[in-house]
C-alpha cells in the first residue's frame, strides 16, 4: 500500500554543510539526517547553525561521524518506523566506537523519550523541537556519559534571531519559518502534542532573513507554518485571544507579512505553506493578486469532502465552506493552482462519505494532492474518542480510488498549460538531459526547456509545446 501513497514526508536526507571558514573547527564531524515536513528541514538548518557555531563540520556518511542526529517526524506510524530502523543502523556504529554520540531530535522526542533512552538504549540524547538552543549543553552532558534530555515545549521560542545555515542543494529556494506549533487540535493530528502551542515570529526578523537570502542569490522564499493564515504578531508574548481591539489593530496579519516580504524585491518569489481553510480569508487572496512575485499556488488541505467527517476531524469548516473558499480563489486569482491533503478511512467513514470526497475532488480538480490512509496517533482526540474501525483493505481500496482520480485530474491540469507562456525560475539542470534546464512556474508546475546561456536563479519566459503527465516542456521566448 505504501507505494500507492503519494507521501509528502521526505525520505531521510543527510545534509552537508560546508563548515564556516571563520570559525575554528572542534575537529568533530556531525551527521544530520532529516525526515518529515518542510518545517523539519527548516529546523535542521537552525540546528546546523547552532552546531557550526560550536565548531562542528559535517559529513554525509554516518559511519565516520562523531555526532549523529536524526530529526524525526511522528505524523503517521510509517514515518516513525522508518526512523526507528535508522536508529538501529546508527547503533551498529556505536558498537564499534563507543565515543560516538547519537541523538533524536524533533517530533518523536517527547513520546518516545523513555523508550529510546532507557528501555531500548538506542540513543544518548533526546531533544524536542523547542530545545535546540540547549544542544551544546546537552552534548556536554552526553559526553560525560549521562543521558541528556530536553523535551520542554515553549510558548515563546521561535529561533527568531538565529540565521539558519541553508542546507538546500540548489541555492535558489529558501525555506523560512514564520511561526511554530499549532493550536487547531484536528482530532487525527499529533502535531499540537509534538510541536506545542502556536506562536508567531517577529515580522522584522522574517523580512531580514528573506532579504539576506535574496542578497545571497536566492530567488524564492517559502514562508512556513502549520497554519500560516492564523499568523499574528502583536509584540512578544501577547496571546491572540487576550488582545484588546487596539492591540489587534496594530498587529501584523499574514496578509500584511506576505506584502512586506513581496516588497523586498520583485525578483524574489514568495510562496507559503500551509493554509487552513477555516482561516483562509479574502485579504490574503487580494494581497496575492496585487503582487506578481507572490506565487499563484495555494495548498489548501481539505482532508475529507463530507461535513460530518470534517466535524469529527474537528476541522472547523464544512464542505460548503470549503467550496466557498475555492470559489473565492477562482474569483480573485483565476490563474492559481490549488493542491490539497486528503485522509481516507478516518474513524467511522462510510462508503457514502468516501464518495463525497471523490465528488469534491471532481468539483475542484486539484493540480496536486498528498493522499494518506488514516493512521491512529497516540494522545490525539480521535485515539481517545473514536474507534479506528475502517478495515485496512477498505482504507487501501479507497486510497487507490482517490489516487487514481487525482492522477486523472493532475493530467488534465498539466495539459491546460499547453500553448501558454510562463515565467519560470531556473533551478536545476534537467534530470533527463544536460542540454535542458528545469524550473517551476508560479503555479509550481515543473517546466523543462533548452539550456541556452541560462543559469540557476535566472528568470525565463517559456512557451509550452508539449507535456508529460506532470511536467511541461517548452522553448524559451
Ligand atoms: N493519519 C493520516 N494522515 C495524517 N495527516 C496528519 N495526521 C494524520 C494521520 N493521523 C496528514 C493530513 C495533514 C498532512 C500533513 O498529514 O492530511 O494535512
Ligand atoms: Fe495538525 Fe490540524 Fe494543526 Fe495541521 S492544522 S498541524 S492537521 S492540528
């Protein structure tokens, strides 16, 4: 079943950082591997920054590392199993050299701390997503032969002042965290338990980080948060629900932040992820319409097309509300592409409710979707309240139906690009041929075109002459 799922959580990726030329090396090598969502990869850039400051250099071979860190994801059971397997690989290194230190970072830390540290003795350190500033201290504790742990979740930490070390491979697209945590409590989701309460980062530090990326040659920033539409900065420590009308009036909203970042430079593209339909207001759509450099691409996870299931999921909207938001996007941003997340086989989901998801997909015809079988997660509302009662064969069959329908829609949407001219940001040499380059258009579709004199970070207008199921092919005009 796994290979049928179009899974957004990336496979583990080892990240290589060139060590700073100005800082003295401590002679130790760090292996840092990340799993899960873009936020996790952005967090790894913070971790890298903190450890490079302490003199670490990096390696992409865990067998030669002095320090092995894995930044983990807990969103579905299979994400956790992959990480566990990796920990057994690392353990073999430790058997050969007991001075090697192994640490688990991120979303699995809180739940599995005792198991990893005490029961299975797989790791020396367990560090939650709000405790990365404490890493140098925790490493010192572990070097002393003691178990090191910090999984305290913070209400304030945003790492606002830390300049991340960019770990991407192309030097063109950077990811910038604008908030942390989530307060939504969707009943299926473990994130509020692993990443804590929602908090927004000070806008000036976000704009500064984006400007620095642009000055270093980056041409695209993606603003990241679990629910960016509820971004609100009202001064440090002030909670949204306690704001007076006056404080609210001078707060920075997501639409305003988006505008501030768009104004840095017209050649800096701006994307964001992820939106929540309940908070997706027209203000953001109008800001997107106003600036050419804000990409016309919206990821709006629906999860289910049935209002009763949505209520059980505690999503805070109905099918009708969601479709109204889609209509607003089509009205204000007629060129926008829309993608989504869908969970199939949630507790008690009937065949008719599953059909509602398929019919909603028909109505929207998403460009793209991440599709998952429901996976029960510990501590969540659904785990406590509902039975995970859709048999796995049925989940699997429904998922196949959803994936097949999405494949059809993606093809239809890709074909709509034929004959059109798109402004494309050049990102890479094409995987298929060194004579070709690839990049993406504003709608986030991959476009392939002849190399000519183009280099990464350039913009080029491409007339689309043919396509495959998901890629546009064309010539520069
Ligand atoms: N089971 C399956 N999918 C899940 N997601 C979140 N929690 C679960 C779960 N327990 C999916 C949702 C979310 C995406 C990031 O992961 O679709 O939008
Ligand atoms: Fe999870 Fe819902 Fe928050 Fe997304 S919005 S992280 S699905 S609780």
